[in-house]
């Protein structure tokens, strides 16, 4: 794996050298704007990407389950609605290795999968549509780019053993192979595609030193598989922003308790292209708000790593009260005030904000996006 920090410095040195040579060879007649066009923009760091992500949503219960339509046309319509509403990031949970009897595996026992598998091909087509069709149009209109997040979601097979057990090593090798396949599938995507290493790790032990050590190892293995992926002599994901969480189902406490030691971080604390994540599903509003402060103090400020609140919400089942509206608004605004990005959980079900059948949003959307407040 190449060193992200070292390689970036070399790249900047190389660009500066080329510009200097151009000036000398051209007799000093190279215009400033020409030089600017010649220079390659450095990749956006994690902090820059989180700032761009802002307020987003989840495409829940779609490609990590079979509760909603997985057809390209239906999912595209939902994503178009999300973008038109004002969301600036969309998290796309994807299951690759199966979820027991609940969801069939796309990958084989070793982790290999085909790019032509129906769901894989659909996810790829949707990513290409947003990042290569929608975003260029938005850029020409002066609108912010849409950030997409792809992950490994509900990979329960990977959480049936812990570090030191033979099954754990076999599971990690399968996860590495899956991420190598994902890295290959999306090797030509722009930096507006992010990878989330693993959703809600909890393993067979939910807490304790062994559980933490297992999650640290899991994240390091996925991280290394992505960073070291090579195609045509290049490493296309050397600077792609990667998202990681802690044990205890991506809880906020699990994030900062797992990563007390910077050496345990993916990249060992030296990678400027990693983002911490956590989920928030407390019953009490005060607990949601307190967790933002806790994560900022105990993780973001300690490690100088930005944070993404990847899921939050209440199981309202369509009962939208003033208290619920206020809670969503306060959680969303608290996250933004803490310089976090977020994606509210929307599953088109018990946590629904957008009804994919009627094409209508409920009142929670305006609270999450802070419209009219």
C-alpha cells in the first residue's frame, strides 16, 4: 500500500516542477490561468468531503434487503426525488455476502461476485447516473455535487466469530475479496463516491476487549484491501475517502471507545482521507444531542478526523407529531453545528420520509433539511 501522505506530497512536487519547466521553456509567457488548468487539483480530504456531504438520506431496505423495489427505474425515481428535495448525500446500503435466509448472497463462499449480477449491475448503473450524469449538470448550474456512499451492509456471516478463531480469518479473507471486487467495480468513479467499510459491526461479542480488537482488525483488513487495490499499474482508491465505525452496532460510544489508540485507526492516524461514523437511535432527544457532543469531544477533536452520522431516526410508523418533527430538526441541526455530515434513515417503511409509491415526502423532510426554519 502506498503512503497517502507521502504520495500526495510527491504529486504536488511533480505538478509544481512541470509548471516551472513550462514557464522556463515558454520564456515566462505562460498565463496564470493556463497554469491553473495544467495543475491537477489535489483530492478532497475527509474534512472537505464531509463539508460537501452536508444533509443527506439513506436508500434504506433496498439493496441490503428485499423490502423495496430494486429495479433501476424505481430506485432512480427515488434518488431523483431525494436530489430535487435538497439532500446532498445519499447512502446506498448494499449486501454482498448474504444475510442468512433473509437475503441471498451475491458473492460466492470465497467472496467473488460478478459485475453482471442483477443487483450489482443496477447499483453500478445508479452510481454512474448520479456521479457522471447528474453531477456534471449540477456543476454547470453552480449546484453542490451529490456524494454517494456504498458499503457492506448486514454482512452477518462476518460477525459470527472473533479474532483468534479459525472462522474469523476465513471471514476476513472473504471480506477482503468482496472489497477487492467492489474496488474493481468502481475503479473509475470520481471522488464523490465514498466507501463505508462495514455497517454496524457487533460480532459474536458485542462489547469487551476481544470485540473491539476484532472490529479494529476487520476495519484494517477492509481498508488495506481498498487502498492497495491496483489496476493497470495504478491504485485508483489511494485517496478515496473511506468511512469506518466502531463496535456495538456503530454506536457513538462504540466509535470513540474502539479508537482510543490512534495506532488502531485505519491508516494509523496518518490518513487524511478517512471519516468516522456512528448511528443514533435513542428514544430520548437529549441522548441524541448529547451523543453529538460526546463524539466530537472524544473522537473528532482527539484524532482530528471528521464525523458522519450515518443513520438516525425514530420508528414513527407514519404517526408524525409536533414532537417528532422538532426532534428530527434538532438532531439534524445539532449534527451540522458540530461540523458533522449526516444521512437520516429512510426505509420507506417504519422510518419513512419519502413514500416511493406516491412520490410524496412527509413533513419530516423539511425539518431534516431545515427548510422554512
